[in-house]
């Protein structure tokens, strides 16, 4: 029998890499997808299997961390050997604006899920292993280097909620003898990173600036330091935690820390641009309380799990810039053909219909829906508009 896994947060950055990893290892993967009025499965498109196909390896279920009834039903249906709880309102700045929802999905959501797992294990007698996606945001203001023994000092509703989820996980491990492991992952990025996190916001902007689609990039605090790794490397650590002989807590990090300014410098210079000509500071992107300096010590994971990061900071930056240059090139082409992606613009756009454009294969971009407005004859070119990456509120 192949092993089976349930991934909560399967549509996110990490969810998509973890799905790839588990499928490559022969797992049957069940994923929880939130109901949304627009498609939220773009990161899984290349893995999607039609529900009518026999012997599917990837099975998606509607569900939500705020709904225990649904979680229980999915658990009964999927009967997974491993559960990865990656679901979260994961944006730190947004958590100041949506503190209650953040607590509900991150802290309470984890509690709901753990409670369902405890009951499932009790009444079925099955062994289920549980991974909880903890975060270096839990360390917050605690000085670097941070490891498993560093005290938590969270600085945002998101960080506080992750600390609660961490302790719920420890408590369910100890109280009910469940196999629950906490990963404490430092920032990890990729070409699939959400576009309002700083690294992707920067690399998306670079692509668009190069293609003449954007003039400025507005950012907040450039002095914050982060320990940035590659998401593809980090999902391997999650899997290793659940293969280990006993449940535990593990820091996953590169041990190298760079400022936001360092990231900008590296990324712009790789693209042959001088960042000073394009980057502007806008205080709206600063947080009420900031996490200044994260740098992780992952020596426990190296010793017990044999895990080490494979991708360097420079490789990560180049990978992201390359991908976003390609994306912007496609966006430019569509723009020149008088099409725009609805996600690439910050304002309503009108487009001139042409038959050539009708023929254009709109699926080529794969990173957002397309729109064509029938309202206006002439395209309303927005060169210089900072687009989603620049105008996004976070
Ligand atoms: P992400 O791209 O923001 O993905 C989050 C996932 O959670 C998405 O699939 C999202 O669904 C889902 N989700 C949000 N609210 C939910 C709810 N109420 N019920 C069920 N699912 C919900 O985040 P990520 O970067 O992949 O990170 C994965 C996990 O690791 C998160 O828990 C994050 O907090 C944590 N983490 C991330 C990092 C990092 O640097 N990436 C570091 C440490 C910890 P939609 O697609 O529908 O929005
Ligand atoms: N998002 C964003 N947008 N961040 C900016 C900006 C901006 O315009 N300008 C400066 N920053 C700074 C933030 O203030 C922060 O210090 C740093 O860039 C990184 O911000 P994010 O990329 O939003 O990530 P994060 O570190 O707050 O949170 C991410 O990493 C955590 C692990 O430490 C998220 O993935 C969390 O879910 C994760 O737990």
C-alpha cells in the first residue's frame, strides 16, 4: 500500500512543492482547498488530475481550518498516514489588520485539526504523524542566532498565533501521545512565492521594470534582516521530520542572514539595473512592530535529520529574477497584443479586441487570470503604473 498524506494549505507555495515531493515518493496526496470565487489552484495546475481518472495520486477536497466539521469528514475520507498543516493567513503585515481571522485560522485552526486527529487516532487505532508549520516569526525580538532553545518573543498577531499553535502541538503530543512535530522554518522563497512577500515583490518589479511595464517599486523597511532559503529545500525537511523515529521540534534555516537592502542590491544588479533609480520608501509598508534580525541555527536538523540547505542566497535570487523576467516578457507580449493579466494591473484596464489576440493561447502565463474589457476601443497603457507588486497594500 502506498503511503498517504493530507496537506492543509496545498494551494500555497510550500503546499505545491511538498505535493511534488510526496508524489515523487509514490504517496497518495490529499489536499485541502479553500472555496474561493476565483481559482486558487494555479500552483497545482501542473499536478492536477481529473477526478474521473482512475488511480489518482492527487485528490483535492474543499475544506477550511475554520470549519471542524469539514476537517473531520476529510480525515475520515482520506485516512492519511501523515498530515502537514501548512494552512494559514501567512502574511505578517496583514495580521495586524486581520488579527482575529489570523488567530482563528492559525491558532484555533491548528487546535481544531489536532483535536480531529486525536479523535481519529482514538477511534481507528491508526498511527498518524502530524507536521505543524511553525515560524521564525515566533522568535520575533529574540536576538540571533535563534535555535530550538531560544525563547519566543513574537511581534505580530501572526507570530503570537504561531506560538499558540506551536504549544497546542506540544501539548497534544504530550497529553495524547500523538506523533506531532513542530518545524520552526525561517523565511523560504521561490518563484512560486506570493507576490506581496518582499522577495517576490522585488523580483516581480524587476521583471516589469525591465519590460517597461513599471517605473517604481515602493517598499518599507530595508534594514530588516532575514535568513532566506529556497522553499524546495525546506519541504524536504518537513518530510524528514515525519520520518524521524520520534516527534520533536526543529529549526530549519540556512544560517546566513541578509537585509532587505542586500536582497534588492543582489537582485537588481543581476538584472543589470541600479536599484536606487527605482526603489522608493513608502511607510505604509512598515509594520507597527518589526522583527529586525532573524538568523537560524539548524544544527539539530543537520545532526538528527541529515538535512542541509542546498540552494545559496545568490542562487535563490537568480532563480527568482530569471523566472520573473520570463513572466514579465510574456506580460509585455500580451500587453503589446493589447491584452493584460488582471493580476498584473492595479487599475481597471481597457483593451482593444483584435482577432489575433483572440487566438492567443491565454494559458501560457499560468500565473493569473486574463481579462479583456469590451468597454473601450483603445488600450489604456499603464507604463509606469507600479502594478500589483508595487501598489499592493502590503
Ligand atoms: P502561503 O503561500 O500563504 O500558503 C498558505 C496556504 O494556507 C494556502 O494554501 C492558503 O489557501 C491556505 N489557507 C489560508 N487560510 C486558510 C484557512 N482558513 N483554511 C485552510 N487553508 C487556509 O504560505 P507558505 O509560504 O506556503 O507557508 C506555508 C506555511 O508555513 C504557513 O503556515 C506559513 O505561515 C508557514 N511558514 C512559512 C514560511 C515562509 O517563509 N514561507 C516560514 C515559516 C512558516 P489559499 O491558497 O486559498 O489562500
Ligand atoms: N511584505 C513586505 N512588503 N515586506 C517588506 C516590504 C514590503 O513592501 N518592505 C520591507 N519589507 C520587510 C518587512 O518589514 C520584513 O521585515 C521583511 O521585509 C520580510 O517581509 P515578508 O517578505 O513579508 O516576510 P516576513 O518575514 O514578514 O514573513 C514571512 O516569513 C515568516 C518566517 O519568518 C512569511 O512567509 C511568514 O508566513 C513566515 O512565517
